[in-house]
C-alpha cells in the first residue's frame, strides 16, 4: 500500500524519498519533520521525555540529548529548596552546601530572614542565627543553667561561669581555690565538713585528722579543754556540767 502511494505521488511529481529517520521511533520520515537538537523527529514523536506533552509549538530544554518541556525540566533539574523541597526557578541562595528560595532562608529559632553577609549555624539540617543557636545548643552553666558566652571553668566534669562556681551554702567563690563535692555540687572546706558533722565545736574549723568525741560533739584534740582552767583534757578524764567539760580539780572546786 505504501509502495502504491509512493508511486502515485511520484507520478504527480511529489518527492517521496525519506528525509531522514525519526530519533524517537527510528523509522523513516517521509512527510513533515521536526529538526531539533541536531536530530530529526516525526512531529507526533517530538515530545517531552518525562511527561509526553508535544513540543512542536512549545519551548523546550535539552538534557542529555533528550527534550523536556519547561515544567518538567524545572521540576527535575532545577536546584531544590532545602526548606520546602520545591524547584528554585529564579533567585537562589547557596549556603551550607544547599540551595534555598530567598524567602525560605531564615532562622529556625526566631524565624527572622537572613540578609547580606551573615553568620549562620546548622544543627540537624536546620539553620539558626548565632543568638538562637547559642540559646538552644550552646554550653550551659551548671550553676545558673544559662548559656555561657565567655570564658568558663570546668569542675566536677561540668562547665560553670566563674561567678557561679561558689560554695552552695555560703556563696564563697571557689574558682582557683580548693573545694569539696557533695552530690555533684561544690562546697568550701568549712561547709563540706559541717555537712559531714566534722567541724570542731570549739573553733568551728574542719577536723581532718584525729578527733575527740565528747558530750555529743567533736573537737580537735588540742581544743578539748576544761571550761574553767582551759587545760587540755583527755577523753574519759573529765567531768561534765551544763554540757561543758571540766577537769576533775576544777569540777570539785566549782561544783563539789
């Protein structure tokens, strides 16, 4: 049938030789053809590689020797916004190795947009301005629980503002001095021993060595004295009156 049609057209003076081969179907093109991308196409076969829409009277883009309509090209090959995931067709911001619509490049803490040359911080694929990043993820003081923005000290394996590293009882600054720990908190020497019941009843200072237990109290050995003559007493060699210790001689003299 094709041969008869070709003969008839040839008798009428029409050119029936193939003009080329269609890039899409690989068959010869006898009638109207489309020339695009250095290739030939049947008009019905010149379509978007992705969606199949005809491109004869439409704008198109070439990608890897294949034609795409403008919508598919934008959706498939344009950079994607790191915030909304949609294609970026116009202005584009490149930051942190990703691309953004300008209106979608904002702090995920205060939601203010970034403009100009700014410093941004990233945490779990979200971006933050310096203030919000510090507030949310910065190092916090173990004393006041506020963000540390300046120099700090590390003690008891946690960070502290210098001004916050104080005795939990009296507030005495402990930075650069000896301290003791109780339940994860710092204490000066006096209050540490007070909490442990190891302060001398006479001088109110810590007992770190030998200790005299008498009258329900603790004393440095040298501070356990007769309340009258102030001679040093030995455990078991004293008399008690009104919760005070006395040597035998003074007790007999005063109360005997």
